């Protein structure tokens, strides 16, 4: 049987090559991975534990909150709260960031996460995910502020996601490429199954919510029409896939190649997806896998957020396909 390289061992191996080569960073990553295993079990049993459905509340995004959103959010925060190297966490579900009990002033790391992205799909048993990013504070020894979180994605020291699908996978990068792990439920460990993930250079899937066509800017319409015309070799075999769960759409494109778009449009001129909790971590991953991520005009990783819940248009996938989108927006507006 092939050697079982667990995530814990992989983190240690990577750490030796990384400036974060401290036990702290390894412990932090292992805790995040463990948290996703707990979420995975909850998601799998949601129907049985009667935690499906909505709470009747809305979150800071004005979105319906599901019971699982709350449970996943509270569980992730609890798992990170007693880590002395973590200064604070920020969640898509909460208005403001949360200093940790163990490391608010001494902790070097800040964690931003979307605890359960796509949770509106869970009652249909559609794949959903957890997205996270890790950044370092410029200085320790003082209480964390919101401004500590508001750096460009290029400063992230790690990013990753768990996708709760037919199997549970954990995909992450610390800036030395992207590696994917599959949860072996029998062992309870993430095992390396997709080493050194790189984006295949084929635009296999175009992923956009085409029902929003009436809201698109001219550049988006021109881009989509050019791709679906299929009269260029690159797009001759491109097909449409849209799951409506960002992590699932992203993961499929990372495996097969393709481009996902949630563009600026007349209803969401600043985009719908969140810069800190979704766009930045996925942009770090896609660039490490050889792809690109843009808001239509600039590199996602260069954008400096103006607030914790800043949104951004997101065009993410193969570099030529993202570049063509930017060209179409520049030409058509
Ligand atoms: P729409 C899910 O609610 C989410 O935040 C992402 O996971 C997903 O990509 C997007 O919204 C889907 O949005 O407007 O196409 O339903």
C-alpha cells in the first residue's frame, strides 16, 4: 500500500522549507484541519441530528442563517480560541473580529474563515465547504485591531479549504504549491491524495450563473458569448457547470481546469463574494496552482480590503481565460 502521508506529517515536512518553520504554525494548521473534520462529521449527520434548516436569523451579510452555519462558526472559533499563537479570528458570519482568549496580545497569527460556504445548498445534499486564510500580524504585544486583518492577499502565509462532498478533502498552500488530502474516515486522518496540484491548461468548464445575464456588464456578456461560441480551439470543448456552491465550483475547476466568474453586475456592482473570506484564500491557492484571480481589472491578491466584509467581483481559473475576461472588460466596459 502506498505510504500514508498524513496532513500532520506533511505540514511538518513543509514547515522545514518555510519561514513559518515554528511549532506554532504546524500546531495552528493541524487545529484548523481538525476543526474541518468535526464540521465534516456534522455536515454528514446534519439530517440525522435535525440541524438542517434555517434559524430564522440573518447574518451581517443579510443572508438567511442555517443552524449548521452557527454550529460550524462556533466550533471553529472554539477550536482556535485556546491557541496561544492565534491573536484573533474573523468570520464571514460575524460583524467584527474576535480576539482569542489564549493569544490576543502575544499571538502572531490572524485567521479569517468562511465557516460553511454554500450552506444554503445543504438541504439538497450539495457539496459545501469551509474556507480559511492565515496572515501574520506586523507586530505582537498589543491587542489586535480590525486594521490588522486588512492587508492584501499577497501577504497571506497560508490559505486552504475543506470541501464536504462525496469525500471530504482538505486543500491548502503555504506558498510552496498546493496539496490535496482526502479524509480516511476509518483512520480519522487526512491522507495525501493530490500532491502538488496544478491547474490543467484546458478551459474544461465555464462556471457562471447565466440567469443573471440581464445584469451583466457588456464585457461579461461579450466574454461569455465568445467562449460559448466555441469557434476557437481553446473553447471548442468547453462546457457549462454551475453548482452554486463556491468551494465545489472552485474545486472542480482546480481538478479539471476552467474559469469561475461571479462578476460585478448591475445588482452587485462591487461583486457578491467576500474579499477576505472567499476571494483572497482561493486566489492564493489558484496562483500557487498556476492560475489567476482577478476582479475584472486587477489581481485579487493586490486589493487592499477597506473593511472586514469587503466584497469583490471574482474571476478565477486558468490564466489565459482570466486574461481574456480582463481584455473584454477593458474593451467593452
Ligand atoms: P448565486 C453561496 O451562497 C455563495 O456565497 C457561493 O458559495 C456561491 O458561489 C454563490 O453564493 C452563488 O450565488 O447568486 O449564483 O446563487
